[in-house]
C-alpha cells in the first residue's frame, strides 16, 4: 500500500460526521503520518471499549487522553484510578523536547493545560469519600455481594420491606444487623410472623456471619451518611466536563470494597 492510499484509508475510516474527539495519527512504515488523523465520534463514546498493551506501552496515557478530549468536548468523565497516577491531568504540564517533537510529528500545536478534576476515595484518605447508605444499596445488590442463596436473599428482602414499612433508616451494616436480629427472635419474630413470614434463627445467623466476613474486608466503611450524590458526576466548569477520579490505590488489597461500590454506583447511574 502506498502512503497516499494509507492516508485515504485512515481518513475514510476515522473521519466521522458530527462532533468527534482526536486520538492521534496513523503510522505508516514506522513513521507517524500527520494527515492520517484518527478521530472517534462522540455519539459512540457510550459503547464498550478495550485498551490493551504490554507494560509501558501507553495504556494509562491513552485513557488520560480520552478523558482530556471528552472533558474538552464538554463531556463529564468518571474514571477509577487504580494506581493513583492519573490525577496529574489536574495541573498543566511542562513542555520538553520529547513532547514538542511528538506534537510536531502530529502536526498539532502544543499548549499545556490543566483540566477540571475532582478527586474521590473510598477510604476518604485520598479524596472526598464516596459512600452510600445500606437502604440505598438495596437488598438485591447486597445479596449478590454477600453471596446469599435464594432463601437467604428472601429473608434480606423481608428485612428491607419491614424497615421501609416502618420508616426505619438502615444507614450502615450495624443497623442492618440490629433489625435482622430483632426480627428473627422474641417480640420481633412474633410481630412479623403473620404479615411477612417467619425468619429462622439459622438463616439469620448465616446472614450475620456473612456480614461479619464482609466487614473484615473493610466494606463497612462504604456505608454511612452523608451518601454520595450521583449528580456530582455530571458537572461542568467553563464549558468543560469535570473529570471525577476515584483513587483506589489504597484499597487494592481489598477487592470486595472496590467491586461492592462499583456495583452500587453503576446501579444508581442506571436507575437515574
């Protein structure tokens, strides 16, 4: 294939109509071809994508570029920051020979610029803490996290229904344990027997043990007030979308924390 044919092919494939973001240029025979611009349509950015590559090949930088381009286009971005190395986009960089050479090869001017960034954390140590109440999390997601069977999940739904009917807030796991214990023995068991059904002490005990096991992984810190407002992820500053970075570098050894919160966050975004 000739250079001209290569440019024509890339241009035809990556020049969408309407608003788009610029990713870079094609490479022909180990040389960057500035005319072969690679653009992605904004309307397709809600699709699934996969960035792959060996260590040091630029995966993190590619994600950072996507976030910056979307922000510049006025699109708010949410990104988990696994290693805590993406937050640098909040401050404008400093030009050097390598960057200037890259910009020249791409045929674009280089102008250092910071982007509007909000820092979040699950622990509250590396940014504003993200958390939710147990009531907001709901029985379905909590059953999945606790790996409950059908009977145990049914019991958990009864507990949530009872709390909802009685206007009892379940803020954290301690609240949930108290309500579950109350409904499975003594006066509480008698109170719900006719309207909600009986909760066996054995089932209640199993659920309580699973909650304790989850607490040992640090998940209890995700639940509490004030809960995170999902609308905070859709902010703009001076026409640019705010990039919300969730730094999880301090909880990497506790995967249950990250997976539990992401389930909750995705469910809330979908419902909203």
